[in-house]
């Protein structure tokens, strides 16, 4: 679990699979995450729980990482992103919030797995995952799952 925690909280490691992260990385501290904007750490219980608020004040988005151990010494990572917005601006472009957030995490979670297993190619630029063909299937899978959830929600 410590290895996964470190990959999700160390700025040098985050830059490899997620985005460049810089700033005050402690509870109450603010940080930037490349083109994804700024955030503030609201809760940290290392190595099991990290909650960050993203955006302005009050923050419209919240991300929570929850880590737990498995009986075989593995780690389960639960990742939750909640938003109150209909759209997000990233790098000067406006995107639908649900599709934008959900579609963007698929390839990042794949690259986290590659990073942890030592198979992430050294020339992969985490800020450009959406343009790399090898991560297209992860994006497609994320988008399909989101579309199914949205349709199920509409039927309720």
C-alpha cells in the first residue's frame, strides 16, 4: 500500500503518470496540477485517505483517494471525483464535466498501473495521454461506462 500511496502523493511520481503537481502538499495547502487547475488538500490520513478540493472557493469539485490492503498484500485504490459543475475549462477549452472527468481518468489509471509495474515508457508525457493511441482503448472504455451510468440514471 505504501508504494501506491507514494505514487499518488509524490510530485515527481505524479508527473510521470498524472500531471505536474507543485505547491504546499499538506492539509490546508494549495497546489497546482498542470492544466487541470489548482486545488487544496482538505484531508490526509496517510497511507489510506486523501481528499482534495479542486477549483475556487467554495471548491466545485472534490477528489478522494481511498487505499486498502488485500489479503494477498495487494492494494485496492478507490478513486472518486464529485463535481457540482456542468462543464469544466481545461487548457482554455470548455468540456462537459462528467465526460471530461471520467474520460480523462481512464488512461491515467492505466499509466499509474504501468508506473507501479515499471512498464511505463520513459517518453510518455502524462499531459498528452489523450493524444496517444495506446491509451485510446482506456478512454473508450471510460466513456462507454460513463454513458451507461448516465442512461441508467435517466431511467430512474
